[in-house]
C-alpha cells in the first residue's frame, strides 16, 4: 500500500493516494476511511463489450485520506460493503446512478442476489448542482470548473481501466474523481444546508435505494425503445416481444444489447411484421448471422405477439392538435418560471415529456408526489385542468 495524504479546501496531494491490492491493505484502508462521517465514492468500469459492467477500480476519499481499490485483485469486498452500508455515513457521488448500479450488481453477486443497492444516505453532486441553478445533467468536470474554479485533466476519460499496471497519471486522474467530490460536498453543504432545497436533494437521493432502478426485467425492456407511438397494437406487441427476447439473449451471453440486434431493427421488424424467413432477412439492418440462426424464433415471437393483440381496439396515431401543443408550451413556461423563482433547474420540477403526458394522456408524473406536489405540482395539475375546461 502506498501511503498518501488527502487534504480538503483545495490543497493538492502531497503524494499519491494509497493503492490497495491485498486484503490486509483493504482492511487498513477501511479503518482509515471509517473515521469520517462521509465518504466520496467513484468507480471505473468497462461496458463497451459486455451487458454487465466489469468493475475495475473503486475510489474512496474523505477530508484526510484517499484510496484506490484494485478490484481486479482477488479481494473479498464484503468488508467494504459493510462499511458502505452504514446508514450513519453519507455516500457522496456524482451522477450516482451508474456507479450505484455497478456497486449494486457487485454486492448482489457477493450475496447471490441479482442486485443489492448500498444503503443511504446518498448525496449526488449532480442533483445538488441542479438545485443550485446549474444544468440538471452537468458533467463532473464542468461542475468542478464552475463551482470550484479548477480544470480537471480529461486525458484519461477513455482509459481501459482493466489494463495493469496503472500509470501514475491514471492513478492521479482516478484520485481526482473523489478528491473534488469531497470539495463539492463541502461546498454545497456550506451554501445549501439550511435551504429548502437541501431536503429536496435528500428526498430525491432516497429513491436511489430502490433495487428496481438497477435490475432491468426483460418484459420491461421495450420501454427503452423510442418512436413506438405510431405503431398499431400488433406492431407494439411485436416490439415488446422482440425487446424482451433481445434482453434475455444479451444477459445470457453478457453482450451489449446492440450487438444482439439494434433498436432500429426491432422497430423495423415490428412495423413490417414479417411472415417468412426471407422477409426477416430482407429487413434492413438485420445481421446476417441472426437471420440465418434465429429467423424462425423471431417469426414465432412476432406471430404470437401480433396474434395476441389482433383484437385490441386501435385508433390511428394523429399529431396532437395545435391547441394541445400550445397548452404544452404554456405549461412549460409555467414550469420554467417556477424554477427560476426557486433558482433550480426546470428539469427537476417537470420535464417536457412529463408535461406532454399530462396534456395528451392525463398522466401525472413525479410532480404529483413528494415535495414537488406540495411546492408546485398541485398548481400545475390545476392549471392543466382549468385549461381543459
């Protein structure tokens, strides 16, 4: 283990962070991290060639200490997860969903479960940025620049973190991913701790403990697809069946979804409803190997799905009338005005997609619950109802 120091308030490392390769080093690192009421966490993983993320490195930092844990070594990570699951310790991340997904899958594997999310409380600096009036999807580097006035080195953003040994530059880059998280946490806490927005941040963060966020069910895989609004019931049923089939194949083979079959090919097959192997093969974008090996299977899926939906009533898709589109525009103006008054990103109140669903289908989104309903949602829904009347 290489000893290093980690200072807060903008100070630089005086030496490299600790780099953990053995179980004894891991236990020592956890003991040092445990003295802090919070811990900044980041992960480095690969997913370009697999369905499941391949965890390569875990970075953890506090005010006084930073460690990089090489999970490609034969380490028992259960003590680390015991540490992370302590509800008396805040876990600080940026754009937390991906890192939490990787950790949930890793912990689940250790426990023989599909996923096991780590316990809160969780602080997401990207969410906090949105509640401080910055862009809701702001990147880590941009946030460090805007909030801390520091430019991060982006040279290793595309690093293959499975390669060993890591260079000193890679180690420094990885350490910065938690080093400035510590600074951001203090920065946001110092300026927002006694504002209403702080409780909103905490309420949103609590939702990150929902295991359903990290385990995709094949039957729900079609929800990832776009452009399905104009499909008939038979076509939509086929798209759902094809998406579920792809998800199961990707999981079984541990390959990216697009390597099995691309989104636009699923839509094309669903639209055409092919009835022969030749028709499948002639669908633009269908991989040759897929059409030869799996065409019969796909035909059966499409036929069964479309038949099950054959008797469902169908109203042809029509572009929403101008009156509804104008209503969406007016409600979005209301959303942006409310957000400006609260000094938060408008996306955190309601997205345009949610407003469209409210106007076109009467569906109430996240703005109909929790703090959003109390602060803003009730008035938004009332305004929509009054305009309809």
